[in-house]
């Protein structure tokens, strides 16, 4: 792998976090943030957890003061979203709850499943602390004043249990576990559950205020900031992740004054990207260097890697 390709490899991993708009960066203090802009990207957090980023503008921010983002360390940065829209399918959302939010052995809720029906979110599961009794809620969703997602239970059912509200359903266990930090990314308010996307999703974590939320098809769509008034930078690609400015570290190398665009060579469907497997996607694609030493990386979709036939010897 030549130097340019290796350089690209590290940068690719930046998908998980990051920002564009250089002017915004200069106004925010320490020059450690990298500008990012994304469009039509299917981003995998884990094998069975992914979000569809319709569009996103923001910043890749280091989590440790005085340091720079490191692509090989998901905990070294967060993605601060200034404006954007992303969708998560109900199965992925259920996986988030089962594998991350309610993953502890002493969690009161297990085996969560989610469906969308007639404009409501149907949530089913088992009450672990009550003998694995099954329950079901039908929820309306909205946005809180501080930019979180509110799930208001209109109907609550549980086998063999008298239920008037969420506290009857969950008992004191939910409130106690939330207060002690044993359940992350969610809190209870009367008959509402408040979901915090900043805490609920696995690393790399996101930051941003949700301004709208809606149910669309089989997905929960979240809008951050005001995408309509955001100053989107021109990018000559349909499905991409673009990174600009400051320093990024990857492997043994560090890129100065970052200028990197990861491009989907087949724009007929979303750019399927999985940070944990970015090297495989890189090797299957190719890179170009611009006259100003920027990098344009054409990467094969992660979900198409296995479809490629091995070259004949």
C-alpha cells in the first residue's frame, strides 16, 4: 500500500465522527476540531446497529483536552451534529436497547422489540424483575425542550399485572437504576420515557439537539438543528463523507490541514460504511490525490464486499 493509500486508510475511519465548514471551526476556539459533512451514508456502529445519515453537518471533537481525533480509537472523539437528518430502523433501535441501554444483568427490561403501526411506536418486552412477564406499550413520539426524544405511552398492557402507568409497569426499579447510572440513555417521567441519543448509541458518541422526530415507514427519523438554513459546502459526489481542516491521526500517521472525501463509487444506493472494517473497504477501492494534496477515496460498500469475486491467479 503506497503512502497515499495508507494515508487514506486512516482518514476513512473518521466516518464515525466529524465536521466540515472551516469558518465554523475558527469561531469555536481550540484548533483540534475537524469539519465534517455527510450525505446518504448507512453507518454501522455494530454488526446489527446502523443509522441512515440522510445528510449531516458538524464537527469531529476530541474527547481529551489538548489532543486530536484518533480514528483507531472510537472513544477519542465525538460527532457534534450542528444540522442533519438521520433514520434508524426499528430493528436497529431494538438492538440498541437490548445490547446497550438494557444490557446489564439487573436491568428491569429484557428482549425488547419495536414496530411502527398506525403512527404509533409499539414496544414489547419482558419485565425481568417480575418473572419475565411480557408487556406492550403504544407510544407517541415527540421532542423535549432540551432536544431529547419523548415516548408517551398511550396504552400499556402486561400479562397478569394491573397496570395504570409506566411506574405500575416498571415499579421503582427503573427510576432507581436510572438514578444510579445503571441504565444509560433513558429516563422515566410519569407515563413517558425520555431517550437521549447522545447516551443511547454505542461509541463513537454523537452530540446534538434533536429538533424534530417522526415515524416514517419502518424507521424513526431524527432531525438535528435546522438543516434548511445550514450552509452546506459544495461536494462533487452524491454519497460521501467529507472532512476538512486541522489534524487527524490514523495508524502511525497524522494528516495536517485535512482535505479528505470518502466517495461511494456506486451512488445508486446509500454509501454503506463500517468503521471496524474500513481497511477491507479501502483495499477493495482506490484513491486519487488532488493537485493540492487532498485525497479522494472511492470505497466499496461494506455490504458488497462479499459479492466481489476473488481475482484469478
